[in-house]
């Protein structure tokens, strides 16, 4: 709760059963995590807040999402809706202000501690990727297990999102997270992972051949994706728009797909058959972080640049992804120390 010159946390309601299974929330840790010193119990905090809500005309909070998000195919956390319902029970005339757009615009500009956490997550992720590229594995899950162990040893809390270790046909499924199949030495492996440090995640993708010699076709597709990424990176600069850049990348990708013999005419429909996702997204507290995609790029933003080509008929998928910081001079690739190579 932030109320004029006061701020405080209200503890969740706890009971003995939850305490046995989950432990008691630590007031000290909550204060360290939030930077808020004053902490009240659920009963005491709500008594204090209720007095203010009864007199207030406006309250700023986060609007509740829809109960079900069809595109993501999951039900959302009802906590925000529950909170709003409770506030309206206290004061039926109160007007609610939605803070989400304001917070989203603030979150896209990273401050120094945020950048420090992201850079550390990227460094840990890069070292782990280099390590697994130099070793032999029989199964995808063995690579995942090695990455997890390295993340934790290096001080990360774990993975920032479900890791993707996908080879051959499975690399053509963008979010293949089963990671349980045997590796074929003749098939490329797509590794899309990110360590999490202080709640901030890296998001890096490399495609490589663990053993053997890449075929001419594999090399051609890989070089095409690499060229598209280079082009996309050249577009990242203050004042540019992600949506405008996406249109330019799509057209450039079309040229590469035509050179590979995958399409004859360049259109959004033909290109997206083999490149079905966007090139960039914001990176921060969430791996696909909030942000206004109609807002021009500005110094302090961190985005990904990740083109890919996926050819299920050839059991061939390639994606290269790097994390980029916007500066006054242009784009700084934070993951540049990690080579972009097939072997």
C-alpha cells in the first residue's frame, strides 16, 4: 500500500497447515525484497486500509485480467479480481485507476541494478551454453540437466522460463519443452534458455551441431538466419519502432527464403510459413516482458533479436537469439561474447 507519504505491506492470511507445509513468510525477507520497512499482519493492515478506502474517492491498482486467455490457453490468477472486489465492498462509490500502462512504460527503461542483474544472468547463460556445446550428450534432457546445475552453481535461482532443448523435427516446434528425445548426431540442436538472477532473466538461443559435420543445406539455412539477425540488429536504434522493424525484417527474410528455394513469391503469408514468430520482445522481470510495442525504442530498453527458419519437411529448425540494450549510440549486444557458430 502506498498512501501519500506512507507505505506498508499487508501480510497474507496464514494458518497452521500452510505453515507446516510452506513455512511462515519471513517479514525480514519481504522487507528486503520490497524495500518497504513497515509490515502489518493481515488483520491489522486491512483495518488500517479500510479506514482510508471508506474516505477515498480514487484508488490506483492493477486491473484484473480476463479469467481465461484464449491465445495462451490458460486461466489467470484471480488475486487481482479478488482484491478489486474487496475494495468495492468497502466503498461502492470508489473509482479505480488502472496502473498497468504506466508501470509497463516504466518497466521498459531499465535502471542500473536491473541491468546488473540482466547482465549477470546473460553471463551465466553464455558460459553454460559454451560448456554444453563442447560436450557429448545422448539425450536432450541431459543437456537440460547440465544447464540447470551450472545455473545454480553460478548463483542463479534457476531457469527464467522452461528451457527449450530441441533437435531435428522438434526444433520446428517453437516452444518444445519436453526435452526428452535422443539426440541424432546429424541433426541440429536448438537451445533456447535463460538463467534468472534477482528475478531478471536472460533469453539466448543458439543452434549448433554437437558432433559431426554440418551439411551444405544446414549451413545454408544457418547462414540465412545469421544474415537476417545481422540485418535486424542494424535496425535497432533509438527512435525506431519494433513494429516497423518487424516489417523490414519480414521482407529481408523473404529474400533469404527465396534464395533457399523455400518460397517463390515474397508475402507475409509465404514468409510466415517458415518464420512464424516475431523478431523482438522486451526482456526484464518476465522473459516476454510488458511494454508498449507502439512506443519508439529508447535508451535503457532491453529487447531480444531472434529470427529463425523452420522447415518441418526437412527436420530442420534454426534460431539465433541475442539480448540487446538500447543506448544513445545504438544497440549494444549484451550476449556478444557467445559465438554464433554451428560447431
